[in-house]
């Protein structure tokens, strides 16, 4: 009946189609868990947040009108669950959703550029060091993956959510704006800050390598 | 025609706008003009691209199929 696969899928889910539900769980569960783990350091709580997300989704499906996609809807639910669980078990929450604001300082240390009073004001003092070649096909070392993950974990919450959805889950900018309820510009600022911080962590890591 | 000249300090803050193609044409042209003459910023841009590519290769958590199916069954039972 519907030419829109998302609408057809939603109709199947709302009609209680078991296979459709299993497929949705199979497709989204690991991604939701990865997101939950970035907000709640306790594995048990992260799993609880995802389970509750699925329960809330089952309850809410009937009333879900498909104005956003299913996956952005699921992530919005998860963010709310993580927030609620975090209120109860604050020591496991890696962020304070309420107080966090946008940091607007430079993403590259200002001393890396010549200063205002110098002839080359605003240009690099030294080039950023070249990175060692990492063949595309080769798996990244466990050490490098752990470093990237740790640097993402240190980011403020919204930056962390944005880089996770954009660069790990490969969502589009608009989907992220919808799921996190941020403007297009803010989404981009958050993404920029997040990526710049991870790049800096990589640079520092490569500098320490022999 | 005069074009706004970009310095490295500003370039690095606009890299994501550039990668997202979220700039007006004049802004993009100014970025490209800077890139054409600045090897350091060209490298910075490439490293941001590399960063994105690597973040994209972080593995998803492993979820046991049995656990996932049990969850789906439990949810359906409600």
C-alpha cells in the first residue's frame, strides 16, 4: 500500500508483526547500547537504559506518528531514560545533562599560531606533525581504537552524542538535530569541537610514539 | 573582486563547515584559496578527515544473538 518503506515498516510494527519487531531490535540494539555506554559507565545501567527504551517503544508505538524516523525516536527515548537513570544513580552518569553549556573557545591551542603582535599573526608557528601511514585495509590497532574511544568518552555530553551518531553510526546531520533537539548550527559546532578534540588526542598519541 | 583572506587560526575553526559543505560559495572559495597556499592547513584538514574515518571504524558492541532474541520475545509478550 505504501511506497515509503519506513511507513510500511511502521504499519507492520503497529499491527504487532513479530518479525518486523525482531528485525528492528536486531538492527538498532547494538547501536543503542553503544550510545547508552557513553552516558552510563555501569554496564548494567547501560543495559537497563536500552531495555527500558525498548519497553517504552513497545508502549509508545501505537501513538508514534512517524514524524521522525524510528531510529531517531528510539534515541530520543534512550536519552530520556539515561537522564532518568542518571538522576537515580548519579555516580554512574558521565555527564550533567542540565548544566552543560556550549564552550566557545578555540579548538586548537592559540599558542600554536603566531600572535597578534607578530608579523605572521594567525599563521601556524609549526606545521602539525604528519601522521604515520595507516593502510586503509589494515585493521586499526587495539591501542589506537582504545585511544579514540577514550577521547570520545572525555567529551562533554552533547559533543559525545553528536560524534557518536554522526561518525560512528553514520547518521545524517538532520537526523541528529531531530534526535538531540539541537539546531543545525549547534549540531555542526558540537561535531566540530568533538572531531577537533579527537584529532588532538591522536596527534598527541602519535607524538609520543618512538 | 576582493575575497576575504583566511588565516590558519580561523581556517581550523571552519574545517567542519567546509567538510559539511555548509558555507556560502564565497566562504568556500576563501577556504579553498587558503588551502591552495597553505600546506599546514591542508594537512590539518586531511587529519580531520582521517579522524572521522577512524571514528567510523570503532566496532559496535557485540550483542549475543540469543540475548537479543530473548529481549524481542520478552517485549512481544507484553
